[in-house]
C-alpha cells in the first residue's frame, strides 16, 4: 500500500484557512516551507501542529519530499519564533516522505525526536472494472447490497447518487451530515465532533472554499425526493478518500450508506481511480471490503529546552501508553476534554 499522496486536501491552504477561521481562532498561524501550521496550548504545553490536524486522516509536511536537513532547520526556526515546545504530527503514514524525514532527523538529533505508533488506516487497491471488484468481495455482501437497492427502489423510489456542486444544496447536504452524525453518536452514547458548533462551521467553511475545487467530493443518495445518505470526501487523481459518511436511521433497513459506498466505488473505478482510501479506524463496514492496513505514527520534534524534552516524552511516550491503557474510557475522556485531540 502506498502512503497518502501530498496532493491531499489535508495539506492544502483551503483546509488550513477554513480551520483558522473557525476552530483555530485562538491559534497563532506559522508558515513552514509550504505548510500552514498553528501554535496553541494543549495539555499544558505550547504545540505547533498542521492547522486542522485533529480532523485530518493524515498529517504530512510537503517539504519533507525535498531537502530534509533544510526542513529540520526550518522546524527549529519555527519552534523558536512561535515559542512552541514541540512540533506534533498526529498521524503520519508509514513509508511517507514525512516519516522517512522524521526517522532521519531522529538519527541526527537523538532524543529531541520521538516517533510512536498511532493505529492504522485502511485502504483497498481497486480492480480495473466494477465487475472484477465485486468478485473480490463476499458474495453475500454483494447480494445483500443489490437486494437493499432493489427494495429501496420499490418502496421509496429509484436510488440515485448525486454529486453536489450547488452552494445551497451543499449547505443542505452538510446540514444532513451534521444532524445525523450527532444523532447516531448520541444513540451510541458517545460524543459527536459536531457537538461543537465551531466544527460545523469549519466544515461549512471548507465546503464553501472548495466547492469549485474538483478535489472536494460531496455526494448524497436520493430515493424519490428524499436524501437518505450522504458523504463528504475527496477525489485525488487515482485515489478516492472516503472520509465522512452518514445515513438516515429511519432508512437503515436498506443499508443506504453501503448502497452509496458501492455506487461511489463503481463511479470511481469508471473514472480511473485505483485506490480507495478508507482512512483511520478499523470499523466493521471497512473490514467487509477486505482492506490492506497502513501503519500510522505520531511524530514529535521538541525544541532545545527542558519543556521541549518534556513535550517529546509526553506526546511520544507517556501519552500513547495512557491512551492505550484507557482505550475503553476514551469517549468519556474526550467528553471531559482529556486526551482530546491526539487520540
């Protein structure tokens, strides 16, 4: 599996600016060789991190593909100028230029650089045709999805996938995503990221900024005159980023999210996409697709100071152990504002 490519929306200025205008209003922006970072206090330390990093599936530094030694010097300058204790990259993909840069930096800088495992992301190498792709899946999964789509057509109207490009329709689709994300997580007894209105504002600003950018892929599944599932993702050349899906629970018996996902995969293959990136987390619906796993890592580069050493120790060593030990309590800890952004 290849690492996340650097044309990702997560490294774009539009992503960073949307975050700085909403969730990051208390942060100090810092430019770093093509990346827009943000300095803010977190867990008793002043941290430098890619703007909007907590919402990224991947955090990378585009400059890592170039002169690694110069990037190291630039990081040192940024830490000094921003008075940050450490640069933190929360989820760096294995085999990426950013991780290779960090490993080289650790070999030269020693304990100032910490690298710790941070779970996995999942992805599927797509077949050349939809027929071949279906043959790779469990027959029962394919048959059940076809049956759900057929029953949906009979009961509510022929299902149709729409890519949303109109501004008013985009706002309505985002409202659908927010509403059902909140409801679904409340039903499961866990917080939704949209419980914070500023998060809704962030995604609204992102959609507004990127509506004419072909990389933004906002879609919905309609049956009759009703939206029953929606997805916010990104189309990145030969890679499709499946990022934020939701569905109307009143229509759950039709498995609308899976119907929409199958249609998106089919359309992606027809458009020449070769890799379906399912992002972080090993959820059941992702595992049904027989994905490959890509290891992720947290990278921490500390400033030359006692606080910098403390930041490396906390974010790269102590905190990962605590997060693993209290994994079952993670929803409660996040609701309380503990282990909030890096878990």
